C-alpha cells in the first residue's frame, strides 16, 4: 500500500469519478485505475461499486477512506515536523480562469518557478463554481476568481485588481460603426461566448434578460482564442476581459463596442479555504502575487 495510491483513492472519493481525479493529479486515467486495482488486490476487497458512469464506496471502501485520510494527514504532519527548512517544496495546485493564466500570469509564474524549483506547480483552468467546490473538498490549494465580490464565509480572499470587461466585434460588424451601443441593439444578434458559468457571461445574460433581449444564436466555445477567431470572422459579438482582446483591438482586428448599458463590474481575487493550512509553497505564492500583481 503506497501513499500515492491512497491519495488517488481519496481524490476519487472527493471528486466522484476517476477521470476528474486523474486530471487533478496529472495522471492518465489508466494510472488512476491501476492504483485502485493494486489497492483492491492487496486488501482483497472491492473499494467501489460501479453502476455505469456512477461509482459509490463499498462498506470496505468507506472504512479504508477513514484510515486513508488519517494516514495522508500523518504523512503531511511528519513532513512539516521534520522539515526544518522554510524553502517551499512539494505540490501546489492552483485554479485560475484562462484569461488570467494566459494574459496576466505568465511572468509571475515564470518568476515563481525560477525562485522555487522544488515546488510542483499544477495549474487548473475552469470557472469559479468549480474552484469553490475543489477548495472546499481540499483538493485545490489556491484559486483565482473573477467575480464582482467574494462573500463566502469559508473563503479567505485578497482583492487584486478590477478586471475591465468589454464587448467586441469584427470591424465589419453592423454595430462596429455605431457611436453608442445599448442593450436594445443586441436584439436578434449572434453571440460567441465562453462556457456557461463564467462570471462575466452570467452578468451579460442578466443584462439581456432584464432588457427582454433575445439572441439569434449563441456559439459556446471553450477557449478564448477560439472565441476571438470566430468573432474576427464576423460570426458574432463577444464579451471578454479587456486584457484578453487588447492586442487584437490595437491591431484593428477587433473593435471595442461603445457600450452604454449597465456596466459589468468584475474583480480579480486570490482565495483559499479558511481552514486550509497555508504551507510554504502557498505562502510564497501569495506573497509574490501581492508584491507583483496587486494594483491600486
């Protein structure tokens, strides 16, 4: 029985399936399956009952889970007690929106990896609701949120900067030449949007709903770069953080629409769970973020 196998087992239980655990841990799904098979073979029991895509713990699986959490915690406690060095080392799992990672964070991430080469940095893209769940399950250490505010009682948050959100279109779009754009101008328009659940998409959809505006078509695209390419081909309008489209606006490939409707107020926050022990890798990352990224 190996610690890594127990950690795999714990993450499967917390996340509810093998594929998400594999993604979080940086393993292939076959590796995760092998870890569980080895545990089951050694313990001569089944740990999970499988019903199609659903898995549930067996009685023995529940008993092992209680022991596994204690064993992994003891390992962490032993490392903390015996490691006299304050040099950050070990795994650090951080969640962040794509726009922050690609357009705001590269220099800081490079500096952090240079300063602390013994930290195993693991970055996860996603949306705020996913990050909140992973923080509460204690399978993610830190997360960046793009939100109007963070009011969760169980999360410690640091306000970093306001993140301007803009409406953009191709220079050839019918709305590109207007001096003012209001919600009514979006009636029966086509939109190219990031995945549902992102804070600025939710805010935009609330604006449309309140104004009684109906879209013609919505293309939902997983990556910002793909969104921009479709908009540059004049397939629709999008709403994105300014930082992610500034280069294309400067190059004349996209046009920022002169929006006169309700403002979309979004801020960047760095958060962690209040009950989470802030270890050396987390502490060093938080310190670097505060020194490099907080904008007054």
